[in-house]
């Protein structure tokens, strides 16, 4: 079972500028920090697009949570 508090912490760690939206650049940086240096910005954009429910190319916490809480 997914934990919303844990998900929020994860989200805040990825959202480095704290505006409540994860951009492809922020996502790519987070993955690189986790050791996944192969992720290009195009790949990060594709991952975000697959989770982006409203099509603004940004990942809000609701969208992030909808993905985690499956
Ligand atoms: Ca952000
Ligand atoms: Ca969105």
C-alpha cells in the first residue's frame, strides 16, 4: 500500500524549486542523483507525459500520487 506522506516527501525531493510541479529537467536531475545517468531530458519528458493527466507537461502531486497509488 502506498503511503501518501512518503510519496509527498519523494515529490518534494524531486521538485527542487518547490513550486509544486515537477518538470522534465527536475525529474531528470532526480534520476541522475539516484545513479541513473542514462536518462536524457527526452526520456524524462516521455516519462512525465505518460503520467501527465492534464497535458501541461508538468507533474503535479496529484498526478504523481495517482501514479504511485496504483
Ligand atoms: Ca518544480
Ligand atoms: Ca500535469
